[in-house]
C-alpha cells in the first residue's frame, strides 16, 4: 500500500502530496547511479528534475512560486557573501616616501595632537573611528617609507586594504618627483591587480610650508613622470623590474597618461599634519577626515 505525506487544504491555499515510496525510489536510483561512477551533482540534478516534473503535473502555479523563491534566496545569499567580503576589508594604508609626513598624519588622525616622529622600519596600526553618524571604524596602518622596505610591507597588507592614502611631501616634491612617481607607479599597479580595488587618495601634505606645491600642480607633474615611466618600462621590463606586474601598463596605450584613464578613481587633496601655527596648532586635515568617512 502506498503511503502519502499529509495533505493539508486551507482556504486560499493549495496543498499537495508526494508519495513517500516514489521519493524513496528516486533516492535509491540516484544512489545506484552515484555508485556506478555518476557525479553527486548529476544525481542531484536528476532528483530535482523528477521533483520538478511531479510538481508540474500536480500544480504548475506552485512550481513557478517555488522557482521564484529559490531565485530570491540565492540572490540574497550571493549579496550577503559579497558584502561580507567588502566589510572585512577595513584597513587604510598610509604609504609614501620617508619624511612625507605619514606618521604625523597617523598620529593626528588618532589623537588630534602633535608629536615628534622619526623614521620607522616597521608598521604601526590602530583603530580609527570615522567622523560620521554611522559609528563605523577603520584600521589605519602606517607603512615604512624606506626604499628597501616599502614594497615589502605593501605586499603584506595590500589584500586587506579598503583604501590607500599615498602621502606626498608638497614642499620637497620638486626634487623628489621621480622617486614619488616610481613608487606611485608600483602602488597603482598593485592596487589595480587586486580583486577588490581599494579607494585611492593622494594626500599632498605639508601645505603649511611656503614653497609647497598645489595638488593640481602635483597631479600634472605626476602624470608626466608616470607617462615617461610607461615608455621606459615597456621598452625594457625585465631589466628595470623583475616583478610579475612589470609588463602591465597604466592608462591607455598610445595616449598621454592621465589618472582619469585608470579603472580606479584617484583623488587628490591638500592637507597639513603640522598645521600653520606651529607645533601647538591644530592640523589642517579636515578634508582627509571627510574622505575617510566617505569610504568607510
């Protein structure tokens, strides 16, 4: 005698029953197929096909509802997965050459106070609460700027980066432009190669000094230098750079380089970690704080 699952009918609802013996038979048949070398996915697909046919014969409308619900469920699961991966990236990397003012910016953002700093050979990190109503926080990581260490530390932390703040000494920029462009070139290549491209900011620091260059001028000169680097590195990548990203190129081939050509948005702003009124004065980092709140 066939045994059926309970059939429940209520006003406004349609119920159905599937013979338990049939479900058992289908499961047994699938088990035999798996034992004969069939894949788990193939056996499960056959089971789904049989169940779909059974539902269709009994109530086509109910089948459509079930399919729609499954589609919605899969969409929600996928969205949650993507959001969780993005939310796990909470690091903001402060990078740049030595003496660009990274560490003082790091201290100012965390404490609001001035402190004498010195060149470091290791990273420093701390939680930073953004100035917004959401109450979110980021992890600021100050990376060493020494030439022999900076790429090594960038490689270590870049996968966790939600954003990268490239700090430039605006007062010394004219004499350091080539070194700044070479390091920035590599940082941009690494950023573009990441699965989740980080937000990117070039902070033109030390604007309190009279000879400091403006953010606009720094952007223009960096574009010229990076354009020159593209030509040089594409001509002899194996000699100039042994990294796997050496053959990659920034910008559009055959055109003068501009930051707007990149697949990630590069923003510029002016700031001063020291401030214009000496060591005891407040820093001019409001625009930087607003940017951090925006990307948090």
